[in-house]
C-alpha cells in the first residue's frame, strides 16, 4: 500500500482515525463521551473547528438561497391574484353558480342549531334573537359609503363606472310590516320575523322567469327582477301548523343589488318573513326557497333552500331556586 493510501485510511473527515494510532498501530476504541468531545484531537461530535465552520457556512448559504427562492415564487403567485375576485369561480368550481340561502337570527353561541325557540312569558328567552337581528341589521345604517338608487338605477352602473358608490338598502318596508327593533321583530307578540338572504356569488344576478313559467307557489307575488321567497312547512304536519306567513317585501329580494360587488359599503339585499299565527308549544319545521329562473332546488343537497325550526312556548317561567 502506498503512503498516500495509508494516509487516507488513517484519516476520517480530515481527522486521524481513532482506531489507528499516530504510529499506525491500533489504538483503544473511542467512547461515546470522547465522540462528544475529544480534547486530544480538539474535536466536537467528530469534527474539528475548521470542519464545523465549513459546514455551517455551507448550510447557511444553502438555506438563505432556499428561502429566497420560496419568497420569489410566493411573490410571483400573489401577483396573479385579485384581492376582490376569487381566482376560480363560476361553473365547475366549488363555489358554483347556484346561490345558497341563509337566515337570521343565527346565534353564534350555538352555530350548529337551527332551532328558534323562545317563551312568550320570558323576555330573556327571545332577547338573544332580538340582539342578533339588531347586530345583523346595524350595517345597513351606513349611509356615507352608499348612494340612493331610484328607478332603474342599480349595481350595474357601479360595475361600468367603477367609481360609483353601492346602492343603499332601505329597511323601511320591514318597519312598516312590524319587523323592526321597535316591536322586537315580533318575538314579544309570538309572531317572529326571520331574515332570508342569498349567499354572495361574484357575477351572479337573477334571471327572470318567462311569463308563462312562473312556479305556482310564487305566481301571485313574483315580480321580474326580484328573487321571490316562499316558506312552508317541511312536511304535511308542519304545513298545517305554520299558519299565516307574511313576506316583506311581497316580491322578495330586490334584484337591483346584484351582482355582488366587493367594495366598501356594499349592502346585501334581504327579505323578511313574518310568521303571524304560529301554534303555541308545538315545533314547526320551516322550509324556505328562493325563486329565480337560475336558482336550482335540490332537497338532498339543500340547493336554493334553507331549513330551520320555530318553537313558540307559552308557559309559566320557572325561577331557579337559590
């Protein structure tokens, strides 16, 4: 074996092999503690100072370049996104083209519950629903970032002009129909008002029914340009108990506020449903559907509809004993 080959055999990572002595003779095996720190050879974890400096510099440069590459890719990706419009929306996407239907009051303290239950003799039982409606409708008090839209004026002009303020949504029809904070939205009288709205879909606007194809459930109230709401009992028993239902406004949600525009001050159009003669101490399951030509209804997936329960109690309040 040549001299160079012998030197390579006796060196590991630039340090003399612990099993080979300086004179080429086998030495005692290196212990774990000597591997951690070997005072004789000046190594820590098998590396001397020069080796540690080299490997530290290498990985420092490597991770700096890797982080820079990641930041550059992320910056390029973010430049392709529009903060006002989703990258993918419309047919074939998760968002889809069929708006969902929602309702209020929906208590955040119990988000999985769809039951609206209160006792006529206990104001504390309906106050959470009244407070939730006050909070939800409070955004419609903003008049600075909106404009009054009269006649044929609608949201489309804002899309075309780009500098127009969004239309202001008027709550006056609800006040006239006794669905306002003044009368606690009918809960005190046992005639609760429920807000019905559509989910916000970019670019979606209602398509009118032809005159001869308006569904029979809304034919007497349907107005072109609107999304008509119809609520009924979810089954035959509920249909018998639901009683009189009043819609505010009668034609439903005003279509002038569509399509949805992502801008400050935009006010989502809504409708209210007032249940005027609910039975006492009986549960009523309600199904509310939104009607427009481009809104599909599917009971299995609840497309174009929403379900909730109403339970109006009329019982003496039992006070908890101290």
